[in-house]
C-alpha cells in the first residue's frame, strides 16, 4: 500500500573539535586509538585552521617562576612540526565527512522511527492527513540537507586536497584515481548530483511513503515517483534511463544509504592515506 502526497570557516576547528571529541567517528568506522591520542594532544594546544598551514603559536602568559621563554619555544617547535601538521589535516578530512554522514544519519533515523507502529500508525491514519503531510515535509527537509552536504563534502574535499597536498604528485594521483573508481560513472552518484540540482533549481520531489504489510511484518520507507522526475528535461540520457529502470519509483532511502557507504569507505581511505604519509612525523610528535 502506498500513500501519495501533493507536489510540494575555516576559523572554527578548535571549537568544533572540542564539541565533537566525545562522539567523533571516522566515516564508516569507529575512532582509532591513534586518533584519540592525537586529538587529545591537539585539543590541549587549541588547534586552529592556521595550524594546518603551520603558523606559529600565539604567546600565552606564564606563571611566576616558570621558564616562560623555553616553554613558548617548545610550543612553537611542536606546532611547527610536520607531525602536528599531519594531525591537523587528518582531523579536517574526518570533519568534512562527518557533516555529510551526520545528515544521512538523521534521514535514516526518521525512517527507523517509522518502523515503530506506535509512532507511525497515527501518522498514516487517513483521518489525520496533516500529520502525514508534516512527515513528508520533514523527509524532504532532511533529504535536502543530505544532498546539499553531499555537494559540500565533494567541493571542500577537492579544494582541501589541492591546497594542502597538491605538491605530493603520487598521493594526488592515487586520490584522483580513487575518485574516478568510486564515483565517476556510478549511476547512484550521478543521480544524486542531478537530484540536488533538481531540488535547488526546479522543485522539491513528489515524495511518497511506501508501506509494506505482511502477516508478521511491517515497514515504511520513502520513495520518489519516477514520472514527475522524468518530466524534468535536465537529466542526462544515462540518468534518465537509470530512473526509468527503477520502475514506478526511486527507492531514495536505499539510494542515499548506498552512496553514503561508498563515500564513507572513500573518506576512510583518504584519512588513512594521509596518516601513512605523515606516520613517522606523527609518531615523533606523539613521543615528544
């Protein structure tokens, strides 16, 4: 059974890292012991975006009796080290992925909540159409956030890699090859990029809920009917064929989940590859 709806700074690393240190996770996996150790050291010094560039530390007042000049010099040496630089770059990559994955988690959390009949049945009651419309509005809002943060992740990561790692020809070749292998020509990636443009420049998609009822099973998800999507003339021919191949509707929740898993695996590779580049420097930094 289906229910149809009508058409409807670069300066903040230190503060944000402190807020998220207790729950920070790599895309697609858990926090590593190395990351926790690095982050504790970084936060104790108050990392800023300038530290990615290797800027000198700002002098801090010292207590009476301390050898202030030697402490400040030691801090300058640590903050100027390649190990600290590597930690800063890894942290930024992790945070760029977190923004996108956090929006995906919210979208999927809404769907997960609907699997509780106590929550969903009153919403799906035909005598309560306003509740169902509000549900679809929330789904559209969260999907918009997913697609916007998807685009932000791609643009920011590409610019970041060029800015801070562009002088490493071997690493950048690996990066571009991985991008091509994971995303270029992938129909899910191409569709979601097009859907972002559809929402931004055309209209919100005609969302629907799909309910599957069985003898002992019950599930609800969101879908996007193909007919209104295909009326838009900006799709590429390949994407138009892909949409048409979905049948009556695009299973948008599954599509978003598929892309998020691919992006999470890719971001983990970027994080670990940068760690490999700076492994010796980071080890020295952690020992000092």
